[in-house]
């Protein structure tokens, strides 16, 4: 099992666009219901900072998001949308209460 946290900050004039992309990813996940992933995205109070948390629970460790067309579209011009680029870090769970 792999847990990943991704943070980034988009340009203020691209925040609504980024939010649409994120919501489209979740619409596809709801429609396709892939096994092996738990995933959440959040927008901070500033309206431009985003956090994504994923728990990859596939046997081979490959994220089902890698097969998502909307996730691919979301990532296509992420560098151009960002003021602070995405930073990903693997997380080691020390404890959790009803999170995953």
C-alpha cells in the first residue's frame, strides 16, 4: 500500500479551471469505480492552494489514476496553471482514525 500527498498552488486566474478538472476526475471515478484507490482532493481557504491525498491499494502498486483520461487531461498543462508546482511525497502511516 502506498500513500501519497500532493500539494500545489495555481495562478489565481486559473483556479476555477483547475477545480473543474479536479471535479471531472471525480466524476469519472464515480462512473468507473476502479478498485485499488482511495482518493480525495481539497482546496484551501485561499482559493488557489490544492491538496490531493491518495491511497494506492493495488497489488502491483500502480495507481488506477494512470488509466484515467480525465486525470491525464488534468495533468496535461498543470505546470502552466501553477504558481507553485506540484510537490508529491510518499507518506508512512503512523496512525489513523477512520481516514482510510
